[in-house]
C-alpha cells in the first residue's frame, strides 16, 4: 500500500478523534483544574501504550496473514460504515453537524454538578476511548507491513501533537475544524480498504490488482454523493 | 459489550448482516464466477451502505 495513503488516512482519522478528546480535556481543565485533566490524560495514554504494545505484536506473531486480512478487513468495513453513514446523515440534514462549542458547554455544565473523581474519570475515558479508535486504525493499517506501520503511526502521532499544541495555545474548543468533510474522507478510505482486504483474504481475484482499490474508492464516493443528493431531495419534499 | 458494539458498528443492525451476506456469497460463488465474484462482493457491500443510511439516526 502507498505509505502516503496510510499516513494520510490515519492522520485525518486521528486528528478527528483527538479533537473530540481535547474538547473534553479542556472542559475538565477549566472546571476541575489542569492537574486532574493532565493526570487523567497521562494515565489514559499510558494504558493505551501498554495495550497497543501487547496487542500489535501478538496479532502479527500468532495469527496467519490471510485470517488477519479477513478479520481486519471486516473490522475496517464496519468502522468505515459507521463513519461514512454518520457523515452522509449530517450532509443530508438528518443529523445535526457536530458542534464542538456546544459539546464543550455541555461538558462543563455536567462537570460542575460533580466532584473531582468524576472529572478525572471523564478525561480518562475520553482520551482512552478516542485513543483506542486511533490505535485500532493504526494497527489494522499496518498488519504484515512494517514500513506502513511507521507511516500510519507517524500520521497518528503528528495529528496528536498538532491537536495537543493547538489546544495548549488556543485553550478553546476547535469549532472551525471541518469535521464532517474529514469524517466523510476517513469513512470512504476505511470502507474501501476494508472491502479490498477482506475480499483479498476471502480469495477474491481483483481485476486490476492493487489498482482496483482506486475503483472501489470511486464507487463508494459516487454512491455516497448520490445518497446525500437523494436524501436532501426527500427532506426538501417533506 | 454494548459500548464496544457502538464503537465499532455504530449500533447498526444492517451492516453486520450485509457483511455476512457478502462473505457467504463470495465464498460460495468463488469457484463458479471466477473474477466476477469481486463485483458481486462490492455490489453487496454498496447495497449495505445504502441500507445502513436508511436506519434510524443514532
């Protein structure tokens, strides 16, 4: 696989996940104090490093590549459907666009009603959960290809660093990130790779070898755009 | 368990069923259709996408 594609996809996906985590960590920092927020973040990151450090090599060592291709392909396909249909719902007006300012305000309101332990748990859970999604994407993109792992991990780390530095400088939620457009792209990429890999694992002979992936991407883009247009028209008629 | 399902499949009922149908078809028709099985596989997954967007908004 082209390393730029792996790095780029994990970069966009990770940036989105880290933006959501950063919104919650910022809310905790402002209401319960930065010590709680940063300790919870550090603890969650430590758990993540241990989890991925154990999970990644274990997968590569003990599971045959073909089985791994099927399992990971299915995983990516499911993940891709989740991201893509959410983006389609948002573009077609069925679901409200994610508003980081509103999410931030709601989080602060919730935190004010609870004590310190709740604040720690909130920041810890947010970083762990969003980080876990990033870890899954990085691991699945890297199976059987060490070179790709470096690019995928690099993309995620750069995204994490960018979001962390921006959060420290801005000290405000990221309300201007085009989240839905990024979610749409990530959904298409995850779904396309998932389809391609699971097919390969199942013994499907793709017509144009690896180039078929490009056709799969184009098909999903065309289908998604048609769905958005159709849904918008249905909404307008109602 | 429920949270894990929400994280991975977004609480969708349609997507796991669609993927299962695509896999079963690919495995059974592989010998019969040759290279065309790829087209069937992608077509089923595309239909799953269409069906998934028709589910209630989560």
